[in-house]
C-alpha cells in the first residue's frame, strides 16, 4: 500500500513530537517541519520514503564542466607554494 503525502507528514510530525519528549503546544511546529522535510525529499534525488536514492546519469559534459578530466592529476597553479 502506498502512503499518501499527508500520511507521511502526519507520521513524521508524530515522530518529531516523540523525539522531543512529547511536548504540548508544538503540534504546528512539528507539522511544518515534517511538511518541509517532505517537500525537500520531493525535490531531491531521494525517494519519498527517504530510504532509496535515485541515481542520475552523469554525462561527459557534466564530469568535465569544471575543466577536470577523469583520471588526470590536479593542476598545479604557478606561484603557489604548498604548505
């Protein structure tokens, strides 16, 4: 059974409440934190349950975007002395 977004938020808010020692009057704070965490997960490479990270293919242009070539040694900068 797939968990809905609201169910995930509710369970996470409850877990946050328990982690903080079940304080009174912090339900809105826990709900907002859980909602923000879910939103961050939805925008990341992680799956909604936070357990699996989806991998993204790297293209040749992405790996050489900063000028580095795979397997090459880092460039030395003229004028700099290593400590």
